[in-house]
C-alpha cells in the first residue's frame, strides 16, 4: 500500500503508478479540487466519466462546514462525497493563510477567523492531523506555513523551518492515531476498506533554492515518507522563477517518492512541471475558469462568451470526448452562458477537467515512448501561440 | 407518424404509446421543461439517464434569446440542445401572458415587451407557428390566449373564442409551411430525419365547463388534430375546480387523441389528472423546487435544508435509483445546499425529474394491470399524509 512505481522516464519526466487504499493512480496525474467536498458543479459520475482517479478535498473548508465530526459519523469523506476512488486532503494551511480573515501564527499553530461565520478557530499541527484522520482520505498532508511567492529570505526561512517543526508534530500524531486511533470514523475498527492513510510532508522555502535544499534534507531525515509535496509555489512568483526552483530541486528529490506540486493546474504549467519531474497536480483553475466561460482546447484557451461563437456549429474542442464537446455546439454553449444557465457552468467545468486529465494521459504516453521533449514542443506549438479567442 | 395508440385503460385512465419523428413516448408521460433550451442544471445525458422521452422547450424564451434563426442555422432545436429524442415547443402564449411586461392583445396577436432587453415584440398566430417550424420540434402548439384561473365568464369566453380563431390561422400557416416551407432549418430539404412536425390545438375556457365544451366542439371541427392540450388550468384556480373541469370534459374528448394538461407537475396532481384521462404533462416544478431544496419522495415531499437531515445517512428516497439517491446521503445533500454548491441544485433537480418519470411508469403499469384505483389509493396513503419534513 502507498507504493509508487516509476515505470518510465524521459529525462526528468516520469510516468508511474501510485497504489492507494481506494485504487491506483497513474502519474502524471491531475487532481480535480473538491473544495467543500464537491468538485464544483460535477457529480461523482461526472468525475468517473472524465477519468478522474484522485480527487482533492479541502480540510479547512470541511472543518469549518460541516465539520469533520459530522463527516466521520456519515462514514468518512469517501462515503460522504460518494467517491469510491482515492482522495487526498490538504492540511488547511494554504486556506488559512490565503482565505481566512485575520490570523495569528505562533509555534503552537495558527489562530484564524472562519470565513463562514467569523468564529475564531485554531489549527495546530496535531489538530490538522486529527481532522484529516477523521475525514479518512487515502492521503493526508502535514500542516504547513505558507508565505507569498515573493517573500524575502528571512520570512521564507522562518516559515519553512516552522513547517518542518510542525511536520514532526503531525507525524507523531499521525503515528499515534494509526496505532491506536479513536474508535469510529472511517479509520475505526470495522471500516471497509480497512482504514489506512498516509501522511505526507510539504516542502516550503519560497523561491530560495538553498532554503528548499536544506529543508528537503531535514524533511527526509524526519521520516520514511511515501511521497512529498512542493508548497509555496504558484503563489505569485514569476513562472520562470518557479521553473528554476523545480529544476534545481529535481536532482535532489528521492526518485522513489511521488512529487506533488500544489495548486498548479494550467495546461502549460503542467507540461513545464512534468518536464521538471513532477508527478501530481491540483488546481481549481479548470472549474473556476470553466464557470467564467473559459475553456482549454487543443488550440489554446478560448472564452465561449465571445460573440464570434454565436452561430458556431463546431464542438468546443474537436479532439475532446466529453459531453460538452460531443453533444452540443459552441453556439449552444455560448447561449447557455448568455442566458445564465447552470448547465453552461457545468459543461465547461467538465470539459476543462477532462482536458487536463487527457493532457496527463498524453504526457504519460509520450514519456513511455521516450519522446516527451518532442511531444511537448509539438503541444506548445499548437496550444501556446493562440491568443484568447 | 404522430400515431397514438391507447394500449390499456382503467376507467378514464389510459396507458398508451405516442409515435413521434424522434421516437416513441409511452404515456402517461411527464415532460421536463427546458425553458431556454436546457432543462435547468441537467444535461442531455442526465435526461436520458432518468428516462425522459419527451422534453418541452419554450418558444417565447428561445425567440427572445438566442432567436429561432440562430437555432435553425445551428441545425434546429434537437441538434442545438443535443437532444435526440422527441421535443415539444409550446406556443409562447403562456409566457407572453404570465411573464412579459406590459402587453396588448388584439385580434392580430399580442404585443409584448421582452423580459430580457425590454424591446417591443409582436407574437401573431402565424409568427408563433413560423418560429416553431424553424425550431423544428416534433410537436408544435397553436398560439393561445391565456387568462387567470379565476377569470369571469366574459373574460374567459373572449379569450377562448380568440384562441379558436388564432388556431385556424396557426393551422393554415402550418399547412403552408409543411407543403412548401422555406429551405433551410431542420424542416428544410435534406433534413435528417426528414422534417416533420405536427401542430396541436390548446383548449381554453377557464373553469367554465360549458365554454370548454363548446370550444372543444369547434376545435374538433377545425382540423384532424393528432392530439390536443388543455390550457388555462393550474393557473390559480382551486384544485378541486380543476378536477371538476377535467372530469366533465373527459367523456367528450376523442379517445384517439393524446391529451396534454399544460403546466401540471406535482405528483398528486399527476395522479389526479391521469385518473381523469390525461396522458401528457409538463411543469417546471421538479427543477424549480429541486433548486429550492425540495424533493419528492415516496413518503411525501421533504426539504433537504431542514436541520434534521444534517447527520442523516439515509438516501434522499430509498426507492429511487437516481444519482442523488444512490451515491450520497441526505446529510451530504444538505451540506451542498448549506454550502451553496451547484451540485445540490442539480442532484435535487435530477431526483425530482426522475421521481415524476418513475411515477408515470408506475401509473402505466397499474393501468395495464387494471388496478389504477387501488394503486392510486395506496400511493396517496403513503405520499399525502406527510407534512413537509
């Protein structure tokens, strides 16, 4: 369980297979984000239909509403969401630092104000671990301290070091829960499938490679992890800087651990990150942009609200097999957006998630035939020159 | 084509089969309403999945936006909506009289103000017929003059008589289109399947049985219709009054024509109307109420927002096979509504449409085994006593 097998490589790019309690995930893989326990506008059947194998849910949101106790009493997050494939929960760190109102960080944890009811709450490393244990996802993440993309060295260092100290506390609590956790919840006795969860660390350090390198060294000393995440990237720093950090870190990352780049989800960023050895991604971009009428296509992004599409009989993306692309025309999809119909939000969300999942499948195939570089050149030639149409 | 075969009866209740260009509809049947060319929040796959065979779209809404010309150029309404099964378009009369702003009726037609952009528009019997011809649904409806449910005799008589005069003009124009219609559009040459559409009359007359009886006599003289609709009911009059009108009319309705009761869609109203010989129904209730959190269940309606359901692990309706009822719990559905998630709107809409379609299937089965009365008693014992929970 939690085994990761790299099946093919092409330079730093890897194609692999990740075994989790609820199923197998082929990598590179994109995780749709189920912020509040639902990938916005998409149902479990939709997600299976577009080939999603791993879904992310937000610990912060589910803790605030409806609360992990209710989810545990309803059989855990898999059953709650009606999702019988692998799940990953983030630690809540990113949301606390980006979304909650006033917050105060100290060594104990972070105090924040709920965005739902304004109540004061505290998230500690131990608490974040317990919440995720009750939620019962296949993969839990350790609580991290996230700083903005352009944070100076001292700020980034402080947060990265705190994240490491918190990681140790998360891991201790996770071990305690796994060996003698409370009865009840999806990981309690009699759970089916047997309660199993792995906890994974998040590397911080901003854009400072030497902080990341030192943090990685310490992180690897702290435990025998089944994978690791790169946090604090794609949070405002220029993209070339993110690419430099990824390229500099790649040779130092243990090849046997799956690498999850948090919060990355634009097609061009996925390709650039796989090129630099990343295996897993999550992002709200496909659903959020879909709700704004923006669609990824083989020929680059387009916005379906554009008047050019009013009488366009073509599918949204001729190469796609999703319901939006096979059942109706661009003209109809534009009508749905102009008429403010819910179906438009859903069909474009569905399409964008399908697009990213097909993109990861194409990347896997290109890596397996040892042709990732030429595939990526070809992909960029078609996708990138296009301006929003 | 357009053949209707009554296959079984049980008192006035009938089970039949309606042949339309895009497929067969078993009756009694409920039509989900695709107001703007989409059954709100549901996709073509969803509709097929819940067993919808006939969908209604609103001529008024589609005329105002995006316009019938655009839909015709995009291949007609079936292709526009991605719906390969039978379609019916209403005449626009009900929307003009209930939804548009200031309006002026005269013998020529009705002038109204678009609810979208405030522009002044005119709908004539000929125009309504032409719009529907361009849309290309299997069944078109003649333009009618709708009055409120409690309209006095003089008002109801005036509207009913005008509706009959308009019917004759609609029929003339429809014949002209069918024998030498304009090229292009779904009914033009080369259309696949061959352009075919039937036009059906709507009987008005408010709650005044003698007006309806006389109107029916004149209507049947005006043409060899393939079906007829009862309009101007379920528009504010007390339910017992509607039931009396239906019961009084039933013996006078030609048995060979399918009878469509417009705008009726609550479970108890469907059962009462089938009991009085009605074959077809449409209503926005299942989707509109679904979006408000209200669900039909075997044990009566419930509202999923109710705090009682917060930790309820049961399915919404244990007897239902839709995705809402098979994938997730009431507790999860409540969470979706409390958290304002789009998936909640959709899952309850899906369930309510599925509920009505299963209800019509149950009624068909009860009629075929000549046990509709006892089935209806049993159904009411379970459904009706329940108060909103």
